[in-house]
């Protein structure tokens, strides 16, 4: 079990590092869209008890709102 936890932690850390590095060339609008989608996905999942439709719907709405901020 300890080995699985270490592997999961390592994979999560690598994913975080790669996702932050991929944001380096993004415009401010692109970053706002990505952040909005992430926040919307979390909000949708929380409000609907983790349903897939709520998570995807929240991500879509959050991405649209993030895209439209500071037009």
C-alpha cells in the first residue's frame, strides 16, 4: 500500500509541474478560461454530489465566464 501511495503522489506532482509549465505561453484570456473551467468543475462537482454531468457542466460554464472576463 505504501508503494501505491508514493506512486500516486509522484504522478500527481509530475502532473502539476507539467500543467504549470504548459501555461507559460498562454495569453491572459487563455489562463482565465483554464482557471474558470477548473473552478467551475470543482463547484459543479460539489454542488451535485460528484455527478459527471454537474462536473462537466460546471467546467463549461466556468470556462465561458473565465473567457469573458476582462474582454
